[in-house]
């Protein structure tokens, strides 16, 4: 039986022009249900591929934690829907601005996930701050693949506004705008109405993100002016009107990000500290969000499976009672001779393993390997 | 209607029975794993997975069994790279079924071991991506941080290596290797005084550690000699 039919109700997270998002529960597992409005839908091919990638079932494509895990998708009544694992985190829109080194590192993670999907011929098409979540560990998770329209205007590539389908080049442009938003908390392409924003995007070549950032430093943006030049290759590889003027591929953007991150010295302890700060911020936002009361909505499709025939209802009841009795008997049987669970074994094994390593570390034997590990023992001074 | 209901009841009873047997096999695999009978543990967990590849407990049990087998070989200094590769592969599959923190710790440790085993076969192998993944999975895995710092040292990135050792010591002051290694970096740089400081700090954590005792004494003697020679 499909999961969606076994969900009686959900909590409304967001209602938009295209779809409504609900937090739902099936058993003990939490999901997000994206229920499209009648007449709108997702790109079947893209969603199907993402579901397979997330499940690790496509040969040659790495399973990645950087994209959402689709549990089910299809149509119910007149509505298309996508059901995916609930992400215990916050959208990058809520989290921005973030420290530069952390942003570069996170963007690399997002690019890595996109590269895997690219192998399956899938581009995102709607990369925006709302569509990248950060989980409690501070890792980015991309959601909402398979859009059919042009995407979020302020983050769309010019050719997407003209109606072209999602592409790697269009994603590169959106990643540039996302990069800017993550650093500043503001959109690179601003305007008071649709036409103004569209015109700004169409003339993206005239934008000077580095200069805008420099201007923002005086109003409190926490970036050192001397680091701005390190970001120029990234802007050049993303914010360009013509797709052909952008970076060659996501791989090239990844290299540009890596170079910038290395130049900032942002791979070591400092990055860990910044990530810790972001994780604390995420926890704070989640705690605050947890106090909000969400509107509860009963789903009509759940009623469809309710039994209408009274005698069938009786039989279902009898079967349920039978299952309950069998389960209760099984529980009594298992409880009577209960042995430790696999989790207990895992914990014991890991504890033993780490204390064993600690002993080895103490005696400095563990890294007793050739080359690199030889350095563990100090050499005699001359 | 009666026959239909009967069929349902029989089916439920059968399913319960099969479920019970599967549960039993997981339990037997777990018991075998706990007493070190790894071959039997692998057999039991594998049998459950043949019927239900999504069984989380059996999948976790199988990954742990491979882990225990590889670690046992590790202790007798046998070649372990293929074993850790198999373990990491199993954790990767498990990750699709369960990505909770419990799994992360063991998965992270497997990656650390794989990096270490790979280095033991080829000291120039690039294992940094393995260690990065290990740290991403468990930011408290100081063994991975330590190995990463050793690699940085070998790449002449000693400032970054120092940063990592300091990070480990700050987070886990009982991690003696980090003191030894950090002192070692200073020693190599000719900074005997700092090397002595760090090794002495390590000794405060464990005054019986023979390596730290030895090298603190060597550093002490060197410092005295330097003072006597008027070079300090």
C-alpha cells in the first residue's frame, strides 16, 4: 500500500502558488509531503531519477546525502505529489548570511551532489535559498528537483526566464546567485517588480558582485576586503548572461571554489569552528520554530481507504485483533529471553575498538607504518 | 466470505511465523557476533538480508561483523585493506537504510581504518578524501583528525598539522598521540622549548606514558645542553 494513503493528516508548513508543503508522519517516520495544486505537476523523469539516485540504485552514481530522499511520488486524485524524508534542519534562507569559508565549503558539497545527478542527466532548474536546507550537522541538502517552470525569478538564469529547460549551465548561474545570497543574506538581482528583476538578470554581465560586496563591508558585512579578489573567478564562472561565458561545468566551478577556500586557509580548524557556530544557529532556529503551532489539515485521500462495507469492517477488525494477539504473544516470547540488540552490540564494539586504538595510540604503535606514519616518533637531535 | 477471512488469518499467521524466524536469525547473528563467532554472524545476517535487503538490524549486524573481522586482522598486523573496503562498502549500503548517529560513528571509524590500511600498503596514497568523509560523519573522531595531521606533516603543511593537533588536544585532552605528534613537529623545527612544553602537557594527562616520559627527558637534556652552551 502506498504511504500517502496511510497518512490521515499533516501539518501545513507552507502554501504556495504551485503546491502546499506538509509535515506528515507515517508510523514513527516523518516525511514532507509536497502536494501540487490541481493543474500543476513535476517533471516525471527528473523526480524518478532523483529518487533512484537517493536510493543508490543507479550504477556508477554515488549515493549522496546532499539531496533529499524521495520515498514516494505519483498522483492522488487530481493532485501530483512528492513525499520525501523530512529534513530536520532549516532552509538556507533562514540561515543566511553565513561565514565565507563555511559558505565555500557548503557550496562545494552542494555542487558535489549536483555533479552526481548530472551523471544521470538531471539538472536542478530551481536552485534558490529556499531549496537548499541545512541539516542539524550543518550539511546542505538540495530539495525540489523536477520543476517545470522557470524557477525562482531572482535566482534564475536568463535563458530559464526565456523558457529554456533546466541545464547544467543554468544551474551554474543559479549557484552564483545562491553564493551571493549565502554570504550577504541579500539577493544579487533586486528590483521592485518582475520586469526590473528580469531586466537585471538579462544584463547580468553588468553586475559587479565583488564591488557590491565591497560596498556592504562598510555597512557591516564580515568579509576582509583583501579576500574579495579571490572570489572574482567564481563570479566570472557563474554570473554571465551568455551560458557559454560561464564555467565549463560543475567540476570547473568546484575547482574554483576549492582554490578560493584553500587561498583563505579555510580547510582546517577554523572551518570546524565556523561550522560549529552555524550548527548552533541551526539548533537555535529549530528550537524557535518548534514553538510555532502549525495548522493541522486532514487529508481527503485517507478517507478513500476507509471501509464502507460493515461486514468487511468487522472482518478487518477481527484480523486486526488477531494480529494484535500474535504480536503480543511474540513480544512476550521475545521479552522472556531478550538478548542485547544489534545497536547494543555496535556500541560495545565501537567502545572496545576506540579504547583499543587509544591504547595503541598511547604506546605509539598504531601508526607504525611506512612513510607518513613513521613520523610519529621524534627523531634524535643532532 | 468465511473462506476469504480464513485465508487472511492463515496468511497473517504465516507472515508472523516468517517474521519471527527472521527476527530469530538477527538475534542469533547478534549473539554470534557478541561472542566472536563472526562467520556464523555473517551467515545469519546475510540470510535475513537475502529475504529482506532493507532489514536495518541485519544490515547493521553484517556491517559490524565485517568490521570485527577486519579489526581482528588489524591486531595481528595482517593486510587488511580488502577487509576494510568490504566493511566500508557495507556501511555505505547501510547508510541508504539508516543514517542515524549510531551508524555514523562506526562508519567513520571504518573509513579511518581503511585510510590507515591503504597507507600501510602505499605510503603515497591519497587518503585525505577518506579522512574528510570520516570527519564529516563524526566530528569527534580524533583518530581521523590525527592521521590527517600526520599526512599534512608529510606534505610539509606543518602549520595546518599543528592546528589540527591543537584542535584535538583542546577537544580531547586525553588523546596522548596528539601531544607526542605536536611536540614532534616543534622538535623537527628545532623548537626544543615548545616541544618540551607540549610533551610535558601530555605527561600531566598520563604520567606513566613511556614515550612521553622518554622524550620529555630527551628534550629536558637538550635544553640543559643548550643553556650550558649559551645558545638559549
